[in-house]
């Protein structure tokens, strides 16, 4: 695994693996990303890219948003015994 490989995400003070992050986003009626549907035919990163674009979030500039607003990447180099909040997987 390379140092820059994505192993998870931090969102709203919690940590998620790539398989769980999409399900953790508030997409229900009246919630932050209301009406957004995810595509199972594209990757987690692809879904996050489309969601960010739709809501005007610049994922390439993580300093421009807070992890409470949108998930930030945790790469292999910066993981520190992190565990997914949803499934318990160690990143």
C-alpha cells in the first residue's frame, strides 16, 4: 500500500472506512444532502466527487471546508489506529 492510498474518511467527528462513508452522510428528507442518490455503479470516490460538485465543495482544497460539512480523506500514511465508526474495521 502506498502512503497516499485512501484508507478512510473523517466526517462529523467520526471515522469511516470507504465502504461505510456514503451511508453515513445525511441524505434523508430535510437533511444536508437531501435528495442526493448514490450510484452503486461508481466508486466511493466517484460518488463523493459528484456529491461535492453538486453542493459546491472543492475536495481538492480540504482547507476550504470542515470535516463536519463534508468527509475528509485519511490516507495510509496518516492513519493512526483508526477504526470505522460503522463496521469496526481497522483502517
